[in-house]
C-alpha cells in the first residue's frame, strides 16, 4: 500500500513538473496568484454570510480579487528571478544575501503590492482615483504593519530553502490566510455599513409595526364608549 502511494506521488510529480519550467511557469504563477486571492475572498465572504445571514455572496468581488491576483503573478515571477540574479545565495552559506533579499522584498515589493492591491480593486469596482487613494491612505499602514509580522519569516524560509521556480508557488501556498485578511481589510467598512443599514432598517420596520399596532389598538376605547 505504501509503495502504491509512492507511485501515485511520483506520477503526480511527473504530471505537474512541466508546469514549473519554461513559459508554463509564468502561467502557473499567474493563475496561482489569482486563484488563491479569489479563494481568500471566498473564505472571508463565507464568514460574513454566517455572521450576517441576510447578506448574499458577491461573485463580482471575488472576480475582482482574481483579476488583481493574476495581474500580480507576472510581477512576482520576474521579481524573484531578478532577486536571485542580483543576490545569488544558496542555503545557510549565503545567509547574508538571503537577509538582504528579505529586506529588499519588504522595503520594495511589499509596499508596491499593497498600493497595487487597493488601487487595482478600486479601479475594477468603479471607485474614483481620489476614493481609492483615500482608502489607501486610511488602510495602508495597517496593511504594512501586518505584512512585517507575517512575511519576513516566510520569505527567509523561501530564500533559504525553496528553489527559484517554486518561490511563487510557495508564497501562494501561504497566502490563503493572508488573502483572507486582505479581503477583510478591503471590505470591512462596506460590511459594517451593510450591517448597520440592515439593523437600522429592522429597527425602523419594528417601530413602524409598533406604531401601526398602537394605532389599531388606540381606537378601541372610543368604540367602547360608543
């Protein structure tokens, strides 16, 4: 049974290996980024639906996340190739260059991708440039502080042990939770507004029903007097 499992894994490796070489690697990295970003939004929306049963799943929101994720894929593909060419390092012997890569990634790629994310989603969802820039100003530092808490350690492992052709796939494997957080950060105000509107509408409806109920009950004493 164990030998059968190993044969299955070797077969899976043989099928998947062409996806990580040549031009296919760029396609793999691009679609992987888009798919995982859309999946992260799907996870976040499922939480919102459980918290607010009246809310409906928004496929256009996930489609926007997919499109922006796909647009980031080629950048990440060539970014890691460039970093490895600029600062070649292998294992612990190249630790100094690995640490330099982590620092460059945090100071250059992370803020750039944060800006890309908020402006890209805003553009796809019809926000004006001023609205997107205001949202970026409001949320960027929260995003960037969270980024520093998560990605330096993850990138240290990436640059130390992961071969170049698998770097984006490794990042994509870790980003489901991160993309869920990005979806929360992007859409939390909208969700709160919807929730507040639903609550206010419920209160208004209840108040209206109560007033109507009292109006129906108020004439009763007059009828009795008659």
